[in-house]
C-alpha cells in the first residue's frame, strides 16, 4: 500500500519521475579579487505521482485530504513500493512550479478523479 502523509494513494497511480538521477545546479560569484568562484551542488529531485482515466482514481475524500495536506504540511512521509522501488522518505509538496496537487473529475459530476501530485525528495 502506497501512502503520502498517512493518506492511502490508490493502486494504479504511477511514479512518473525517479529519484535515481541526481540533478546539479551551480552558481557563480566573484571573490574580493575579482576572480570567479563556482559553487556546485545537487538540486532537489522531483517526483510526480500521476493517475489517468484507466487507473489510479482518487475519491473525493482522498482529494480533499491531499489538498489539505499540501497546504498545511512542510514535509510528509512518502511510503512507496512497486516493481522498481521500495522507498520510505521525507518529501515536500512542490509549490514552486504551480499547484502541487491537481485533480480533475473523470467526467462532469463523476465521483472519482484523476490527479497529479508534484513532490520534492528531501532525503
């Protein structure tokens, strides 16, 4: 069973981006003598959890809980197990690139939603 902050994520939701690759970022500054100094470090790893029309539907209760959690929590525990990974790590909702959680009804008035949850791996 996959969970985010204690909220069960439906079967069929896919982990779209893997934390297996490290992204790098750099910044260049000038020292007191005018020489460039380059700072290099790893950038946060993005994770996207996504469902579609064929599987991984969210109930209205789960949508409400995840939206509330994304607005209130600084970081939460992601517990995920599938054929490619078994992970239990702290993550934060990625609010820097738009809404961290987006849910759309399967069709107007439908009791189920597809969704995208954008996270950043913290550890």
